[in-house]
């Protein structure tokens, strides 16, 4: 069976002389030649048949019949030649527009770059008919072989409407009348089969066109195929073992009885049973159906016989006869699995195939019969045709040989739930019956979803385009920029231009838009609109007009319908196989939509297409290919728009959403910038490489911000040539932003971040806080940071973490001095002996920071609360505590607190006065707590009735307390005595310890009320101490000879007494008083003694009364 080529073989007059007229060919010739009659209306024909079935050979013979070339035909074909002849015009189809194939058949050259229109092609046909009639023919017969290739091309490019041209050709033929025009097209399958990948609307259109043609199925009956097959195999039956011959005959007879060969199968097939060996008689019907369904264009039954594919017939026949035996249905299954799986995957049988593979993989095979039974049932179920049922009898016949073993295998598989019984007619299957009619459900879904508005809107809503990332730009700058891609209907162009997007620093760095038209009319209208309005586009916005999407819209309808089936058919919940089929159909529909889009939804990948882009700065539209060319253009646009972006090659921080590790490293590094700016590497361990070290090396060190000078390590602004990170423009922007609304104005930190994020900077959110930290480190003398309106003199890690999380609560202030303020500031710093961090210039923050540290850290809480200060010092203290703005504090609030007018344009008449007053007030605030300690010390000596210098007085108290503490057990008194007797503390610590005990609060946190409470508790504790000491007189060596006890008793029994200890008294004063008393006694005698006793009584009584009042 040789290959026939229509155009080539028509030139050979002998190419049809050996043609064998089969019943199928005779019937086809009779039908077609009937259309040669005048005014026939059946002149459009399509001949469908498998590859290798002889269609082209038949067409060649038909052409000679039509032309009336009787000498070129065998005798039995000559009778079909009538009086009317036709000029043949023949062409073999190709993957090209149908119009070009028709023109090639008509020998009409076409050199234009554009496609011929339908009317131009029909005009050429009419001209060819006229020419044929001039040559004494009745008309023209147009014969197109392999039309399926043109239909495949039309299915891939539905926008060219080739199917409409096919319809017009059929209509032209049927209406040709006396100017006869006949169309004959040869295909491997029906027209609808070529539209399998199209949407439902397109399929219906193709079905309508298919109906314009009279169909001839060019398929030989099975018995004729068997006869041709036997002749092809040429088996020498005489050398075949009798047992095989007998088995073949029995199997053929049983197959015929079972109806595998059809109800009208000829008994002559019994004679062919051995001649088709090694094919088993049950295999031939299965092979024919398999090649029709899965064989594609290049495979036929006869190519299967001659090919050497794995698991094929040649491979089977190469084995020894005893080992190989018959080629059975199970062998066909292995062949299909090895060679035809791609075709199955693309067809409707793929769901069943997935189930088959899963069952075969999960089922343990115990015997060869079980394996053969499973594969036989699988193959018959895969074909799923009524005339090849997988009944138990048919399966046993196909497996053959040991019927008992086969029956046992079927029974075991059925018992294990591997195979199912679908009734005596349909037989065995690997899955239970499907309860959902998916075809009906899908048709209903199409009706339900067809009224959901414009299809192009649904298509655009479905598309999820990935952002476009110009990676070359990222490699150069370290900033990952992207273009957001949005696809919208071309009908919304007017609304789009009414709300043009702008780059706001929070979203995409560039905006790419593609408008999709539904048809050519909408495309032309949108194209005109863009040409007129492109200059209105904002910076960074690019818009293109995509190609028409009518086919994608139709494909989208299928996808929506299948999703509706999935979501709205409740029966699917109980049918796993139907659910799997719906899922597969959804995936196929999604793929079909993507294919029809032609890559418009993935512009980052080159698809061989180009788009014309409109933007504001281009004088004319730019045509760019998708993929690399488009990405390169976007990268250049990023360079043009973001000219001042830093060059930070550290993806840890230079990103929009940094990781938790990056945030932690950034916080630690800012902490080190605050606490260790004077240390190499900010005090970080250079031998290790934590994330914060990477940030330091790549930005602070590489950028020239942290450097070593003659005075040590410090932060500075690098020179232009040393700005390797290109951060100087960003620092300059911060300065301009802070100065924009005037000097000393508080600027919200989010305003600074927003300015950094906008073009031409476009700095990422992860980098913005760190740039602010660098700015504060390098401009520390002129920048103040506020949190909730309060000045922060130092920004540590915790404050910086709050700044990153809640920037809305922070403000920045740029502090700049004029000449008058600079004079006042210099006087203040001189008087207060404050040295600026940078000797070359003095800024307000050089004074603010020491004052802030003084009022917040240096003085204790008592000094910030006490009312013992003078009115001037209290006013200064209040000004420092309530300060929110450094400039206002120094030049307005503090001068007013010092009783002076604010510093204005005229300055102060005497700045030295302001400095002196402020210095005095600060000194009073600073010494408030030491003065408290002095008062507490004086109260202690007074309470113990000691009138000597403090060091000696403390020693006296310590000695007495040590004696008393060793003797007493009462807890309160003992604790008091132990605190008094502590020798290890210095004097201030000794006083603070006693004060803390008596007032139950550290003196540093006292208020003035706490001092009064201390004095009260001290008097009580000291009195108790003294009374106990009086009771213990004479019990210790320390008190003997240095104290005496006085006790006076009246006649009424009233007694007064006290302990007088002169260890803590001035001996000189005691001696003087002693001489005076002796003189009085000498002068007055007993009168003097009586007077002395009355005076002592009154003194003791007064002290006793005072103690009772306390």
C-alpha cells in the first residue's frame, strides 16, 4: 500500500489504472457523480476516513472520472463517466490559511503579505469556473486532501474566520446551478473533532458549517479489513501448529457469536482466523477502534502492523512462537500505555485512564491471569463502545487458554472490589457507574452562565498577571522594582483616563496596562483613542492595546460553565469519578483560555508577539516584543524615573517588607550607633558575621558614614566622591523636607518616609527608618526627635523599635541658629562649661542634650519634686521638665523662667545675665538633694542631743547604738539601733539608710511630706532609744563614768528622771556651767540647792510633756 499524493500523481496517467473498486468506493462514486447533473444542489462533499484507508487514491480516481479521462481508469470505473465533465483543481492541505490552499489549487499566485479576503477567494473560484466552461467543461471540481491540517490551523487562529470561508465555499457550490462548482474535501475525522479544543460557541459554529457538506464515511467493513490484513501479514498457515490453528478458529467462531465483529459479519472470517495470526480474533475489532480513537493522523492499523514500536505487533512476533502465542487485548493495552498516552491525556478518556493507572498500581497481582483480566477490562472500558462490551464471557475469550484459571481470577478480583459488575449487557468495569450526566450538566451550565454580562469583562476579571521585574536593574541598584500589570476591557479606556493612576511610593514602581478589545471594530476604536490621549498618561504608566480576544472570551465561557457545574451540581458529592472529570475539564478549560490569550497574561515570557506601548514621554508609540525586550525597556525606565535611588546591595534591608531577622539586625545596629559611635565597628565583633555586621559593612562603612578621624571614630557626611551608596541625595531630601515649612517646625515622621518613597527616590520601607537613623547620627547637632510631642535626647534600640512600628507618633525638627541666637547659645555653653561635640560649630542640640540628661538622669527624683527651691529655680526646673521643643526651651521658656524676656531678633541686652541666672538656678536644683542630706544629718544629732561636730557626733551615736543594739530584742528599736551602728557606709549612705528605714522610702524619691514624716518618726525612735539607754545605765562599761541618772521624787510620790550622758557634749561648756552652778550653791547654800532642784524638775517635766504630745 503505497502513499498517494494528489497533485503529483494526477500527472501520472497510470496512477489509477490498478485501482480496485471496493463496495465503499462504488457507493461514494455513485453519490458524488450524481451531483454532476445540471442544477444539482448537493455539490459540497466531505470524505472522512482513517489514515491509510484509501481516501486520496479514491480522490485521484474521482478526479479522472470528473475530467472524463477514460483511458486513465480501469474498465469498471469507466461507466461512471457521463456527458458532463469537470476541470479538476486539486491541492493538499497544510498548516496555513484555507484561502491560500484554495488559491494554490486554482493556480492563482498570491504574493501580497496580507491574507486574501473571503471575497477575493470566491472571486478567484468564480473566475476558475468561467475559465473551465470556456474549455468546454461543465464546471470546476475543487478537491482538497488533508483538509484537517487547515482546520487545525483555523482552530488555533479562530480570529481569521477560515471556518466561515469553508461555509461560503459550500454555499457557493450548492448554489452554482448551471455554472457547476463542486467541492470535495478529505479529512481523517469529522469537522467537529478538529474543534475539540475550542469553546462551546465555536464548536456549535463548526458543527453548523459541517452540516453544509454531504458526509461520506470512507471506512471499510471489518471483514474487508480482515481480508486486507491477512494479505498483508501473509502468514504461512501450513507451517503453523495445529493447536494454534484450532484455537484461532474456536476463538473466531466465539467472537462472531458474541457480536464482536457486528451483526452482519461474514462467515468467511472463519477462514481468516489463522491467517491473521499472531493477532487473536478478539483483537482485530479492538485494534480498529483503538486506532480510530487514539491513533492520531499518522497511525493506522496497517502502520501498527509494520512498525517496530514497543509492545507492538513486530515486537511480539520477534519472540519464539511457543513463548509469544497470540497477540491479545492485554497486549494492546500495553501498546497503548507505551505509545499513545499523550493522545489519551489530551482527550476525554484521560479521567478513566487515571483511574485505570491508579487501580493497576495499587492492586497486587497474584497470577498472570489476573494481570491479563485487568488489562483486558481496562482496554475495553477505555474504548467504552456498546458493540465491544467487557462481559465476563468476552473477557474469558480474550484472555484465552486456561478458562478455569481466568474465571477464578475474575471471581477473586470481583471479591476484592477491584472490578465491578455493570449488568450482563455492559459487563465488567474497573469503576462503578457514573451517576452524573456531565454533558447535560455542562449544557445547563452554559445556559445559566450565558447571561452574565460582557464576556471580555469576565475574562479580564479572571486573568491574574504576574508583576514584571526588571532584574538587570535590581542587580545594578540592589532595589527590586516591579511593574504591576493590569488587564482591562478596551471599552473602559474612557473611564481609565478619567482616573489616571500615579506613582505614590506605596504600590508598584511602574504601572503597565493592557486593554483587551473583543473584536476588530473595538480594536480600531481603542487604537484611535490611545493615539489622541497618550500624552495625558502620568509618569511611570504604560498602556498597550492587545489583540482581539473573541476566541478567549468564548473559551472563558466554557471555564465559567465548568466551574458552575463544580459548585452547583450536588450529585457530584457522591461521585468521585465525576468530580475528577469536572476537575480535569476545568484544568483543560483554563489551559484553553491561556492558549487563546496568546501569552498576553504573561508578558515576562517571550511568545513571539509584539505590543505597541503608549507613554507620556515618547513622541510616538514603542513596539516591543514580550519577554526580554520589554523587561529591558522597563529597567531603563526605572533608571530614568528613580534617578536618586540609593545603591544598597543588601537585600536583607533594601526591601519593602524586611524579615524579622532584618528588623532585629537594624534595631541592634541603631542601638550601637547610639551607644558606641566612638568605637571601631560600633563595638561589634569583627570576627563574627551577624546580620547587623553585614548592614554595618555594606552601608555605614562602605558608604563612608562611620570613619576614623584624628580624634577617633565618628559619624560624618561623606564627600560626593566617597558616597558609594548614593545616599547623599536622600539625606538632602530629608533636610529639605524638614525645612520646607520653616525652621523649628515639627515634621511628622511619616511625611519624611513618604518623601523618601516617591520618585525620584523610591526608597523601600525597610531602608527608610535606617536612613533616618543615619541622618540623625550625621546631623545630631541640628535634628531633634520627638515622641508624642516629647523631645528624645537619645534614640536607643527600644525607641527605634517604637519608631518603626508606630512612626505616626514621632516628629523630626530641624534646628538652625541665626546670629543673635548663636551669641546667646555660646554664652550659655561658656557659663555652663559645656563643650560641643564638633568644635568647628556650635548647635542648639549641643546644649539641649546636657540639659536633658541633667534633668532626667543626673538629679534624683526629689530634686524634681521638692518645693524647697527658690521661685527662680522652681521656674527653671519646670521649664526643663515641661520642655517639648529645644528651640522654644532655650530662647523662650528658660529666659522667661529667669525673669527675662524671650530672645527675639534684637536678642538680650545682657546675655551674660541670663547665663548667670540660669547657672545659679541649675546649681540650686543640683544641690537640692545634698541639702536634704545635710538637714537630715542635723536632725539626727539634735535628736540624740549632741552638740559637737558631725564626724564626732556620728561616732558617739554609733558607739551608743552598738551598746544598745546588743542588749535590746524589740524588733523596731533593734533595727533602728543596727542602722545607727553601721560603720561601713559613708556619711551620706549612713543618713540615707536611717532615712529609708524611718520614712519607708528612699530619700531620692522623697517629697517634702516625706521629710516631715522622717522628723516625726526620728523623734519617736530617738526618745525610745534614750529611755531604753537610761534603763540600761550602769550595765555596761561604756556608760560608767560618762553618764549619770537623775531622779527626783516629790512628797506626793511624783517622780521625774533622765539619763545625762556627756560623751556627746562639749567638755568646755560643761566645765563653765559646772563652775557657775557651784558658785550659786556656795552663795545660797541649801536655798540654791532647792532652787536647782525646782529648775531641774520643771525642765524634766517640760521634756516629759513634749514627749507625750509627740
